[in-house]
C-alpha cells in the first residue's frame, strides 16, 4: 500500500525545495552532473512507455528526483537516486522498480537496465535541451487545475472561501466537498506540519475526482462567526458547498458526495437526512453516540492520559454532569456562566480567574448548548444515500469500538443496506497511520494520511461513479517498506487533547 504515501511524501519534499529556493544556494555548493530532465523510451509488451526523470540538486548536496510515466498516468513519483563516479542507480520503491546505468563521459546520456516485476529491459535516458534545473528554478506542475473560489451561503448570508481542485480533461467528473471537524479550521485542516485535507484533496483529484475544501466561517476570508454557529448552522455551509459543485459545468451533478471528519461527518449525515441530500457520504471519525456521551468519554480519556486515579475521574465526571444540568436549566447565558464559574472555583480554589471565565463562556456557547442535546440516532434513520464510515482504532477522541457499531446500527435502522464500515488499526483521530509507517524525510519522520483509508475513500467514490475507474492504474506491486522506529513523542496526543475542548 505504500503507493498511496507518495503524494504526501512529495508535498514534504517540495517544501524542502521551496525552503532551499528561498534561502538561496550555499556558498561552495557543488552542481551535480545529473541536474536536469532526462527522457527515454522503455519497451513493454504493449508497446513503449516514455520515462521522464527530473533531477534537482539541492543546496545541501543531496538530489531530489521524480518520475513521470504519462501513459501510466504516473506524475511526480519520488525517486531515490545515487551517483558514484559514473555509476547511476535509481530506486522507485512505490513501483517496486529500479534503474542501474552509467553516465556517459559527455554527461548527455545514461545507459542501463530498468527492472520491475515481470519486466527487465534496456533503457537509455537522454538529457533534454534547455536550462539546467536547480532548486531555485524548479517549479513542478500539478497534474490538475487548482483555483480559489467563493461559495455563497444565501441561507446564512455569508461567503465561504475555498480551493477547488479539478482533474484535467473535459469531465464531467464526480466531486466531493470536504467538511472539517469541530473548532474553526482552515481549508487544509493544518495540525502541526500535517495538512489533512490538502493531502486528501490532492490524492483524490489525481485520480479523477473534483474536490472542494473551504475555510470555516470566520476563518481566512470566509465571513460569518464560527463562535456563534451550531452544528445545524454548519450543515447549511456544507449544503452551499455541495450546491456550488453541482452547478459547476465540469461536475457530474448526480455524483456529488460529502466527506466529513469528526463533527464534519455528522454535519454530512445531517445533510444526507435532508431532502436535498448528497449522492453519498464518507464519514471519517463520525459520532454514533450522543453529544453528552461523546464529551463524557473524551473527558475520561484525557483524565487517564494525565494520570488521574479512579476517584479523580469520578469526581470530574460528577462535576461535569452538574454543570450540564445547570446549562440546560438556565437559558440565560449570563446567569448560566455565573453559576458554572462558581462551581469551577469551588472545585478548585487555585484555578486562574481568566481560565474560569473562558471555560464558562465555552460551556454556554451556541455550539455547546446544541451539542449537549445532540443525538445523531434521531436522524440517522432518515439517511437513504450510500454511506462509508471509517474510524481509527487509535482515536482518543471518538472511540471506534463504541461509535462505529452505533453509527452502523442507526444508519441501517430504516432499511438502508448501502452502509459499509471499517475500523482501521493504528489510525488516530486525524487519520494519521501508525508512527512506524511514517516516511523519513530530511532525517525526520513525518506524519501522513493512512494509505488504507485513502484507498477506501477513493474506492467508495469510484464505486458510486459511472465515469471513474474502479482503481488507479499502478505499474507494479509495491515493495515492503523498511520499518521505522516510532518517535518517542509525536505530539499527536497533545494535539488531540487540545482539539477536544472547543
């Protein structure tokens, strides 16, 4: 499954290129005789493939390289390359392929042998004419169109700014709108150095799916106020984005779905229970339990992580239940905040006043008031469209073993048989795969989107599309990936704790 990692690896490698271009070449950095673009024709049983290798010398003395095979729709596949004297070796691990050859004395030709499963043959790569490519001038082109768009939400009288990625060609293409988890998020859902929605959009668009991702209300150039929005309000934003896609001339109006993460999954499912429903829904870490139950389990998990004992956990849960009762029984926000603040100070006399006020405002916000009475089971039976639900077994915020079965049961309650669920081993709330599977970039492991999840998401879109191939073409099976030792601390748990409080 390593082939599904390459797009995130590429993004990180391109960031290295950009940094090097910004900083400028280091004094004394040697130019590599391989720098540039090389082309050759590989004979295969069905004819021949044009092979294009782009090699960029970086200022730290290393080489960045990619492979393009237009006939196989392979674009910018990472290549590991070495030059020892005149001996050149290239390894394309995602394609289980390698090339071994010699650089000619004039530096214009590399002659050697290409090897991949079931095929071994001669290959000559010749340097193309043109200026030498280096880190400062290399600008890789995306194999799809990307544009800034404005999505009007006439119901809420606001505008959402976002990015629309459209595959090359005439279309019409299947399309999805991406809906973020709770809390104000930008269109890429950036967590530390991990850009969840950027990776997902890139992966799907390279495989023929148009993708719209947008900044939440009040984020970036989107108008409106996120702090005043409830889950129900966010449904109208998702519906506006879906309407935008259906109105696009390159989109197949009957193949527009929603992909929601966390609360965004429940937003998508609420939209699917409406009359103007999406054609399918993909739920990533969606809640099957009620809002109060989700909050309770999150609190227990956080208390466990900080080392609380059983008595402390019980006391914290009792206090939380008392505060929920006060909020429900006190519709006046000022009065409710005063009561909650008093309870917080009584439970901990040393707590900072500013923190007390912030927590009291959080617990009486429109979103929180809505969520403590939110039960997805009330609407799940009204969802008639196909639903794919994925939850990570390592998710600390939305426990898969509790939420996934409940979600499945609610969706099938009224006879919807087009429901598929998967619990993904080693996958956390942000759909990062296990740290032992993270790629090594510039000497450091980097988090990436679960390859299995990406494959399942694309497969579901393809299954419900008449124009999309059932699976992407791959040149060969993939090599086994060397195991990496998990870093002692990835920041994932801390990030999940931070996101748990809205």
